[in-house]
C-alpha cells in the first residue's frame, strides 16, 4: 500500500483475547498533520493487519517511539508505503521532507 500522508502512527492493537505465538494484530493510522498524538485529530485512514505480524521493519525513516502508547510515530512524511510479507513482517518505508 502506498499513500500520501503527513504522519503515521503504527502500533499494536489492544489485547481483546489471548494470542498464540508471537504474532500480534497491528494498525497503521495516517494523518494530515505532524504530531497527531498531541491533538484530537482523527486519522484520515487506518489500516489493520489482524493476523500474522510479529515484526515491524522500518527502512530509511526517522521515527519516534511513544512510550505511553508503545506506538511508533513517523512525522514529516511526503508518502508512506507498507505491506506485510509472508514471513510475518510489516515492511514500512517512505519519503520524508522537512517539517
């Protein structure tokens, strides 16, 4: 999936049931502003990966780790691309500009 966005938050979905093994459901939320966690801005789009993800691989991106929610924040995006591979990885790459 390739999309235009200013920022993204990537995180693990809340635990609703016990999970077997190492896989967890993951979400990617896209926003039209930087630092959306500091506002009440709703995502412009959200993508859910409900099964099979055990690792997030970030390539060539400057990211922040939000301790409170255990989420990954990516600001200053021009575009983002992400996909899940057959090995249980969520691969994330994109282009970042200046703020």
